[in-house]
């Protein structure tokens, strides 16, 4: 398998699953003779070495308390990987780091400890390489707006900015990093959008959800708000339960608890019966959307059922819209007809059908405009 191949993360998870359990057995899952509400904090007593593993595919970090424990675990893990799995670690990337003195890089983040109120707390930033890559991504998105100043290019820019914010927001000092990135790309943004900017425009629901508290200047292109590059908010990372697993009764119960919002019958039918003549990407995204939308229409919030569920392209294929996840939503047949209807009588007919629903009128009109139709005037 070549480096960076699409199957590499999956194969790494399969192979290194045993490493996860071995490390967990050294401390987190080690059986105790006496039950405690939480594990006692050993201070020089006992022979157990406190160690925690953080792993993503084949990249992992081992965190422990002392230099002596770190050296022992480093050698033990190298030996275990070679003897048990036949794997060798990279000498260039693998080393012991004292987080109180130096940064350690992991998945685009750099981590360090700092003293606060008599404790050591985490201080994290984006790595220099990650910041450079972010600037390149944002500048490319700005360039697309400059060449094609339309709503689709604005959506591409917004998707790029939001994606970067959502990934790096777990860094404690990420706002400083994006302040610097925003400063560095500002000149490009001002120059490339100068002749295309509007004084006002639409602030989408997504904008209001993620950037409602932003107090800086907002730019508008094609009557849509550009997401602020320095509008990121730090959010603590969610802890992952190792009990979530397809292969144990308890693990499956946790998964089922998470998916109670959708019908398992409909979900199975969507998987078993893809839309003929459509791409694999569209059919895969249809399943993901059904779960993400909790089995409800994106506009009228009515339950989606087999035979009354339509995959709608937000930007039509005729205008360059693709089958990617961000360009698709699931709606009912009535809503889909309303998005594309031009005959006033047909519009009135389907509006009457939706009278009992508390449907999102602004979202419906936004979809109509993107589909090339006029807004519906409500009384």
C-alpha cells in the first residue's frame, strides 16, 4: 500500500487495534483489587506506570508522568511493535519530548505544557507547516472568487474556512494562529474581491450558527457573506469511548443508542438499494445525509420515508454542482417540486400541502435562487 493511499488509515486501525488494548492494559484497563471511583493518583508508590495513548491511524503519542517511565515505555513499545506486529517506527519522527520545556507536534498541532494556578495545563497551537498550508488553501479559494465571482465560489471559500476552523478549533491558542493567517491573506482578499464586493448580503444559517458572535468586518460577494478567517472559536475536544465498537455487544449497544434518531429499516434500504444511474459518491452521501439530518427533510422537518425522499443538488449540476456532501441535501418530494416550480398555480398547490408544517421559508427561497428561480413572496 503506497504512503497516503486511501486504505492506509483503515489498515492502520486494523493492525494497531491490538496496540490500543495493550497500552490500555498497562494502566487504564489494569484490574484493581479494590474498586475506586477513579484511579488513585500514585505519587512515587506502586509499580504501575501511568500512560495514556492518543492515536490517529498510524500516528500516535504516549503520555506519561516521568522521564524514566517515558524511556521504558519508548523501548517497550518499539520492541512490542517489532515482535508482535513486525512493524518498525520512524527514527526521525519518534522521540521523547519533555512537554514542560518543548513543543511536540501531532496531526498539525504543536503541544506544550504551561504552569497555571499551581498546575500544568495544555497550551496548543497549529504547527508552522499547518499554518502555511492553511494560507495556501485560503488564497486558492480567494483566487477562485476573483476568477469566478459567483455564489458557488463563495460557498467553496466558506466551506474551506469552516473546514479549517472545525479541524483546528481544539487548539487552545488557535485564535492567535488564525489572527496571523487572516492578517497574511487580507491583502489578497482585498485585491481579488475589490470589484466584486457588495455592501450588504445574506448571512446564512450556518454563518449565524458559527460566527454570530464575530464583531469584525464582514465582506460580501454575490450577496453572500464571506466567513471571517479569524472568526474561529476554541472548543475542547470530545473524549472518545473505547467501548464504541461493532464487534462487542456493549459496543453495538452504544452505536445503536447514538443512531436512535433514524429508522434502521430505512437506513438499511438506502444501503441495499442505491439510486440507479447515479454516482457512488452521491449514494454514499445520501446515507450520510439521512443520518446527519436525523431522518428529516432539510426544509420542512417532516420525516423522510421511502418513496418520498429526494436528493437535491444545492448548486445544480448544469451550473457546475457536484455530488459532494456539501452540495447535497435530502428533502421531501413536495419541497423538491417547490424548489423547481415556476408556475404560480403549482407553487400555490404545494404551499398548501406544506401549510401544516413549520417549514423554513428563508431556506426554501435560498434553494430556489440557487436553482435559478425567483423567491416566493409569502403573505
